[in-house]
């Protein structure tokens, strides 16, 4: 296998049951290194459950998850973070009473060798502060360093959460509905940040997102979930022109969205 087709994250025959409900039913998916792979589907399709299985927030009823070829199925999320896996949540996950800079600096320190020295002053760790300022520039929050996180507009809180993830320099970013709660006017700025991250060439992103125009414009590959199973997988163009997807998912559940997707990739 060439470097361009290196599998970074892989799910094999994942199944998740909640009592009599099968939320994820024998799902296998491969995430290739240095690509952006989106997971889409209607409410109840199983995409969020699959995402939680990949990130370690849930353990599967059956099946395995591999990262860089190693079985990580039983590893807790914080253990996965030390392997180079970062994730975001639909609800912003920040320290509201700390400043923007402190949020990112602590994230950098948490992965570093000084992760048990949180009570020391910030001036004790200049490297982490330098890293935090560099990250804040990448996510468009320079000039906001001294602002308390809770005072930021929602769009900037989303940028801060992404900055917190980047502070630990993860190889794999798992983004769960990063535009949730954002206005249409705020989305392009976040989209530009994600594009810039991918343009650096050393990150892999798995994205769960409901904005189809965004998914189609930035994804390398897309997995379509339906009723707990993989309905289809392919490039944006392949998904938009897939008749099974159009009839069973896009057409039936989203009306004219299939045409919108074709327009975005056509």
C-alpha cells in the first residue's frame, strides 16, 4: 500500500446495541491518512454512535477499532489523546472562566511532560504559551488571548475548541458537528480554518456534519449512514450521483437536496 493510501483509523464490523435497539450494525470503514472523511446521515442513522465508537466515548457491543494498525477498542478517550487523536463535541467543550490563552495553553500542557504541574504559574512554561499563541493565530483568535472564554461569540467558541484540539498537535481530528449552533455567516470562517489545516498536509479529519454544502466542498470521501448501516461510500461526486443514496436517503429524506448536492460537485 502506498503512503497516499495508508489507513490511519479503521473500524471493523462495529456493532452497538442499546437494549433491543441496534444503533450501529456491522459497520466497517477505513479512514486514510491525510484525508478529510465525512460521515453523514439523517437523525437516527447511527452516525453519532459510530463517531462515539471511533473516539472511545462508547465501547462497541462487538467489533474493533484500529489506529495505526493497533487495536484501540478498549482505550479511554484520554488514552487515545496521547496517541494523537483529538475530538470535538456538538456542545462546546471549553473552560468558560479561563481566558482564551489559558484554555489553549492548558491543552498543550496536558499532553506534554508537565501535565501534572497544572498549579505552577504560566511563566514557568514559556514553550506552552508560545505554542498556544501560535495555535490561536491559526484559528483566527489572535487579539482575543486575554478574553474570558465565556464572553466569546458562539462562532469564536467553536474556533477556540478547535484551537484546544490543535494545541496537542493530534494526527487525527474527530469533529462532531463543528458548525452546530453557528449562523450561516459564521460558517465560512470555520471552513477556511479546516481547509488550512488540511492544506498543511499532516492531519487527518473525520467529520460528522449536517451542512451538506460544506460536506461536499471539503470532503475527500464520504460515508453515508442509514438505519445503522453503511448505505454508500465514495467521493463527493460519487455520493451525489449515487442512485441508491438519492432514492433511499437524499431524495426520500431531504426532498430536493440531491439536486443541490449535484450542483455543488457538478
